[in-house]
């Protein structure tokens, strides 16, 4: 830890920096997963998903930058290389052989949900450490990424289990009937 005039106790700063360092690795991994999907998506809805995955990667990149800057504010060092991120990320490996939009939307929704869960755990941890600024920062990041998760999940078909919860989904027949 380097010297700073930040008013948080050293032990608090050390614990928060440790937590944020893992989130930084996770966010850099998530960014690369978004770009993998952006570059490789194919099929119906291509342009909508291509653009969505690019917007998602931009938002995740901003989250990475915000996390890294908070690490420095607290007196830490932000280890942000690809090799460090690959070694430290807690996200599951993204399957690089995917091609269809539905496959990428499913894989990204799982990674994004996993990342958001880790962020929520860090929110609780930083709240317990009385670091309201980091707690607020992480809450803002999750707020935006929850919205992105909703956008990605909206490209997935409604599963049979969801349809059954709503009494089944019936297709309407709009064909003109001969008389």
C-alpha cells in the first residue's frame, strides 16, 4: 500500500483493496467475454446483439476503470494486465466455440449474473467495513449491469418453465380464413 491521506483506517483500506483487486480481474475477464460475443455472434438478430454486446463491453470497461481508480484512491496498486486478470478471475471460462446469438446471450447472461453476485457480496463486505464510498460505487455499477443483464436476457426465448407459470402461451392465428 502506498501513502495516502484517505481517512479510512489502513486495515479497512487493505481489506477493500483486496476485494476490489479480485473484482478488477473479474471485470476485465467479463469485458473480454463481451468482446468475444460481440465479434463472433451470428444468425437472426445479429446486428441487435452485435451492438448490444458492444454497449455491454463499454459499460463493463467503465466499471473496470472505476474499480481500478478506487483501488488507487485507497492506496493500492491496480493489477490490470490480461495475464493477471486471467490468473485471478473467478468467472467461469467463456466457451469460445459459440456462434448463435442465443448461445452468446445465454453465456453472457450467466457470466454477467455471476459477476453481479460477486459485486453484491463486495457491497456487503465494504458496508461491513464502513467504507460507504466504495459501497455506493459498487451499488451504482451493479445498478447499471443489472439493466444490461435484463437487455441480454430479453434476447433469450421464454422457456417452457416460464410459459407454464403463466398458464401456457398460446399462439394466435391471424391467418385470413376462407369463407
